[in-house]
C-alpha cells in the first residue's frame, strides 16, 4: 500500500490530541492512543502499540480547543510524555483461575520474586463494603451468594467496574524506571468477569437474557472504548481440580463463601478450561483471542517448597520475556 506523510489531527480520548506529521497508509488514518502520547509539536513518542485507527479527522478549530485542554493536562502532569513512553514498555498480564486455587498466594510469590513486577489484587474488599451512604456499608459479595437471582447482575456490574478501574491504574514509578521487563500483574480481569462469572450466572439462570444483553452491550462498549489500555499481553492460568479448590476454600474460611458447593467450582472450572485451554468460548475481542496463556499446575503445594517456587518463577520469567 502507498504511504504518504500527512499531518494528522486525531482525537485522543478525553484530554489528549496529537498533531504531528506521521506517515500513514493511504486509506487508514492513525492516531496515538490516549495514555501513551505527549503533546508537543517537536516531540511525540510513537511506537507501534500506540497507533490505533482513527475514528475521524477533526477540524482545525476543534483541534485548537483540544490542544488547550492538552496543554493544561501537560502543565498539570509535567513530564508526562516521557512517563507515558515508559508506561508503554510495561507488560500487562492477568492471573486467572478458580476460586481459592491460590491466585493471591501465587501473587505474593511473584511480588517477592522481582521488584519489576507489580501485583494488583482483585478488589474483593470493595465488594464486601459497598458505600451506600447509610450507617453501615453493604456486603454485595454476601448478598450475591445469599440471593444470586436478585443480586448476580448487580454484582457483575460492580465487579466489572472495579476491575476496570484496577486495570486502568497507572503503574508505580519503580516500574517506570525498571531496567529489565516491567510487568503489571492483575488478579483476574474484565475478561474473566464476563467469560467466567457472568456467563456462568447466565447458565445458572441467575442473570436473565435481558440482563445478559445489557451486560454484554456495555462491556463491549467499554472494552472497545478503552482499547489498548485494557489489553493484556498474557494470561497465567492457575489450574487445579475443583476438589482441591474446594478444600482450600474451606481452609480459608471466608464467611461469605460458606455455602459454596463443589458443583459451583466444577462449573467455574469448566468455564476456565473452555476459555483458556480448549479456546472454545466465544470471545468478542480480536486481541483477546490471540493472547498467549501460560498454564501452571496449581495443585502442587508450593508454599513450603522452594524448588517448586523456583520452577514457577523460572516459567513465569520466561513467559514474561516471550510476550
Ligand atoms: N499451592 C497451594 N498449596 C496449598 N495451599 C494453598 C496453595 N495455594 C493457596 N493455598 C491456600 O488455599 C487458600 C486459598 O488461597 P488463595 O491464594 O486465597 O486463593 P485465591 O486467591 O485463588 O482465591 C488459602 O488458605 C491458601 O493458604
Ligand atoms: N459472581 C461472581 N463472583 C465473583 C466474581 N469474581 C470473584 N468472585 C467471587 C469468588 C470468590 O468468592 C470471591 C473472590 O474470589 P477469589 O477467587 O479471588 O477468592 O469473589 C465475579 O465476577 N462474579
């Protein structure tokens, strides 16, 4: 395809706009994704990952208005451009797996293995304490387990929003300065929210077809709007038989989970296998279909076994370097 240099005026989300000569294909205009560009006529950091197809070319006047907003953002954040360039280097990976398979325990191991890896926990405490501006907070996790027919949809809207915020969180400074491979590791993701839990609730009849249509509509919209900022470079799937997870769940003794039966964990296990092993779950995001998955045998009791821990870390390191 013929390429030609052009000045591109592209809208970059809420507070950024790029206006810089960049080369682009004749029929496709490209813009920089919101998080990763610094606005300065002389300096624009571009990498392949930053380029996303533009939804439109904007008038000069609109660009002027947007530029004003961008400049005020730059004043506020100082050397944001360089930081954004570095954010761009950070890989994002989620840990997926059944309830009580050992995600948090594994996350602790990763945290202690390298300061270039940041582990972001699942926002469970937010679900346990929803601020209702009344005297006491509501425990939505408990409500969902006690009456899934009534609360499953509400739960999925809140869990997904909290996961969204978690995934959009900016990485800490130390990751921006990392020399090796900096990685942000999330416990679960907006994708497991949909393709594991919400889907399972649909199969159980706890989310109605109307609720499911509504969920899928806003979920797809949000994921598409945030684009690259929500993409994962890899997934670590901790896999163990549901029986083992059930035992661990009992040992952990979380109050809300007292009524969780083995059958529920079996269903979630099947959902994980369909998505991450058989790859038979219908997915709606192209990039997600191609995400590399590292499967680890989480039935091994590694807490006291430093050889197993070393083996896990080696596999994870190789995986991070490969993605
Ligand atoms: N590999 C393991 N071997 C034995 N027990 C484990 C292992 N991983 C986790 N556990 C225990 O199982 C329970 C659930 O682990 P946790 O990390 O909280 O799971 P998750 O975050 O996946 O829900 C905890 O009591 C933890 O100590
Ligand atoms: N119905 C849903 N339940 C969820 C979802 N994400 C997590 N959970 C539950 C499962 C556990 O009881 C608890 C925390 O999970 P861990 O596996 O980290 O222990 O929250 C969800 O999206 N829907």
